[in-house]
C-alpha cells in the first residue's frame, strides 16, 4: 500500500494511471520509491524512467493529482497521499442548493436533473446535452472520485459567479451509443442571461478540467483515445473564461497581459461600492462638511474619478482604457457611522471596466480616511465589491445586501 516503506531512507507511493497511460503500463497502479520530501516533479521524473511510460511521457503533457486535486510541480508528497497521473482530458479545447454531480454507467436522467434544479425563484432553466455523433459509440473512462468532486466545484463556482438558484450535472462512463447523451448540465437562475452564461461556463470547464477520457469505437473495439488538452494546474476562478486556462499566465508561467485584439469593441459598464466604517461623530462631520481638512465627499469623488482613469497604471495587467464616463456618488448614515461610496464607469472597448469601477471607489474610500484621520484613527475600509457589470461575454449583478 502507499504507506509502506520503500527501504531505508525512502518512501513508497502508489500512482494511479488512466486511459492510454494505464494501457501502456499494463495496469492501473505504479509504485515508486522516492526520497522523503520528494515533490510532484520528482515523482514524474521517476515515472519517466519507466521503460513502459518513457516514450509516452516525453511527448504527452500530464498533471499529477494529489488527494484528488491538481498539483503543481513543487507540491511535496507524503507516503499516504492519493496520487494519480492525469493525461490530456478528452472533452476540452486549447443561496442556491448545493450543486450535485454524478458519474454513472447507466443512461443519464434528464428528468432527475430537472427535478433537482427546479425552484420557484427560477425564471430560466437551461439544459445542455453532449450527444455521441457520427460514430457507433464512445467509450468513456474517468477518475470517478476526482471527476465528481471537480465537477461539483465547477458548479459551485458557477452558482456563485452567475447567482444561480441551482445547478447539477451528470457524466456517463463506459459505452455511450450513437445519439445518447454522455454529459448533461442543468442550471436554473432568476434570468435567462445568467442561466445561458452559467451553462456555457460549466460545460466548457467540465470538458477542460474533469479527469475524463474517451475512446472512439467504430468497426474495431480498440479505437483511438481522443486527443485532448493539458490538465490545468488549478481551477479557474469563479466567472472565469471557462477554458481551463490561466489567462494571465504565459506558457512559461510568467504573468502577462491578455491579448484582446481579436474581440470587437462594445459598450461596457460597471458599478462598484466601497464602505467606510467610523464613529457616528466622525460620520456626522463628513456629512456636515466639518472635517479637519474641509469637504470630504467632494474631494473623495474627484480622487475616485482620477483613479478610474489611471487604473491601467495602477493594476499591472489591466488594459489602459479610454473611459467615456466615470463618477463616484456618496451617502452618509451618521447613526451607523457608515460612508458608502458607489462608482459607475463606462467605455466602448474590447474589455470590461470592472477594475476601473472598483479602483474608483477604493481610492475614494482611502481619500475619506485621509480626510478624516485627524478626527479618528480607527476608521475601517470594510468592503470593496463589484455591484454590476454589463457588456462582453456575460453580465453580472450582485445580490442586494
């Protein structure tokens, strides 16, 4: 077992193999003897010395999963870790209820998924079915435990990013005949824009992140494994592009600015909010323009507008954008000791202005602190949040709070 010693001063680990790797090795598991403190990179190097796998690993991009999560090369290993070597995945290209994912050999149940996501608050339900086409059947293999957990995480990200009421997915393993679905994604949301965007993101990420492989079965029962994409190092953030890639990192792992030149310019709008907490006395001074440095709100508003225009200089990977509008509004609740700053920014461009809107209200909030610190040092900037964005691939609106 993986916890067994591998000799004096060594540790023994077991690595699970799938699809073409499993076939080439002639079994599902490979045991390795590694030095204590070995990393994922050390384990992959050891596997590359295996004559059965050497040629394949020289040309095949792989990732190591450690305890059912994708790990980078520097992750340290322990004898009782659950390890799996993940080849390219077959599907991809270079207040809600808890989401549910199922991996099953039986035909998928559309009715069960619909029942799962139904909700009185949902004004839109979107279903996606991936169906076998053109060939007699596809044969799917999966790292079932990790695939289920990964799909549930993807669905949870989509629920949060798109404010869904529910999300569920099923993926089939084994033989899937022509015309039958191999994967179904079902989401429900208050509005159709949210549902469409979430369903698209969910299926794109499932195909790019879930450790599932497929083989085309034609006249021969021993057809080829379908080429796929390199597994990701980690999961994309909520609301990401859904391609399973770190879009701000180049092929050598260095931060880079995303090339948006191929996108068409369109109107982009974003609104954000910052909250500044202080004593009721300090808040009354802000409201009454009686602070030690004079008018607070007017100066903070100008600072926020100026910051929005300079976002490309302040945030390293943000694109400099020609803004068509930027403003910051403020409200003061003296009894609660709360100053709330709300920004709105607009442009016609190839990328959005979320960062400009959040930078505007963040700098406005810092300016409030600077203007009032002569009265009170315990002021707290307790929130900077995106309220809304419109334009581009999808829209977003934050729930009221």
